[in-house]
């Protein structure tokens, strides 16, 4: 059997948002280090953090202050630190950060480092919301990453980010590109999304015969106070069953071992990929 031990870290903000982004970044990076060490001690092979894990979720504002939170990938300080930790612990690390690719161009990004510390590439969040409390288009350019799948030391993984999860096409594209496990780092608050949190991703896992690992932050963040980030990070299997789940309120490292052989077993049983009819789906790509 081919196994993969996954670690997910959910965490609340540890500083005041009055601080400068660089100070917040350093404090949050430091706060994650003990949990990274715990993950290594427990034999985690693939570790993922929450969306823009070392900053507040600043998108309830439209404040240019937060452009200073952006870093280069993989040259920035956070990626450089995580790259070293990946090599030290022989652990794949998925690092969701606010990225600047050139002056004034920013993306919501997840960088992926293999277990030897090598940089495998990145995914740019594709679908960008622009609704009250989530003014993401002010900060992020929509990505066109072409659904990358990263062939890591422990298996083939993909990344989808937060709001992306509402769009079934991306899950399917990642699965068709070979992803066995898809990680969805998020920042989502109680309300309409909490019911969907345990509906959409299990359904997508079942529809695509893959594991999905969903990560969400916890707590509230002043001064915006748009609601409670409800944690509840989890790992769901290709049958749509949640195998492990974190709490709604606590900083937590969720560790769980999955059986990757289930991907082949479920896909062979259901044959959804064989029975697809993409030639009949042109309405999906013809535009408006």
C-alpha cells in the first residue's frame, strides 16, 4: 500500500493588525515553527498551511498598506525559511503567501517545496471574489496557472485556494492532470460558507476520485471583525468521507495518514473519467 502522512496547520492571528506587515509576517512565521517541528516528529510527509498563512485576512479592507505584505516566490523570506525546513525534515511543504511577481502585480499564491528542499513551482488562485467583506480583486490578480500537479517525493499533489473550491471545473482539471491529493488552503468565516464547507469538497473528492485536504484559519480579526474563522480543517477520501477533522476554534496541527491506493480503487469502481463526455460540454467553455 502507498501511504502519505498529511499535516494541516490552522491558526489564529497572533498580533495586532496595527503592526506593519513585515512584523506580522515574522511573528506568524515564528508561531508556526513549533507546529512544523511537531509535524516532523510525527512523521508528516506533506504539510500545508492556511491561505496567506502569515498575514491577517486583510481583504475586508481596501488599504494599500497590505501591498507591503507581498513577497517574492521563491526568493522571499518566508519561502526561503520554509525551503530550508522542507530539506531539514524531509517534508513536502505547501506555503500559501501573498506574492508580488513584479512591481504592482500581486497574486494569492501557494509555493510547493519537495522533501529535499527543491522548489517545484507554484499555483496562483484562479477565481477571485469581489463581494462585501471579500474585496480580493483589490489585492489579487486572477491566476492562469494551467492546473499544475506537483510530482513530490510522496505522491502527486495539486493546490486549489479558498474561493476556488466553489468551481468544480478546477478540481476536475487537477484530477485529470494526475493529482491524487488536492490541498485547499482557505480563510472563510461562519455564515453561508460553513454549510458548504463540508458539502462541496467531499462532493468534489467523490466526483474526481481523489483525496482533498481543506485548511481554514480560526478566530476573529480586528478591526474588520467580519465573522469567526471556523477552522474545521479536514481530510476527505475519494469516497467523499471525512477521515480526520480539526476543531472549530483552536490552533491545531491535524495529522492523518491516507492510503493512496484508494484513488485507483475508487476510480476503477466508478469510471467517471472513462464515462466523461467532454465533446458535449462546449457550453462550459464557450464564454457568455
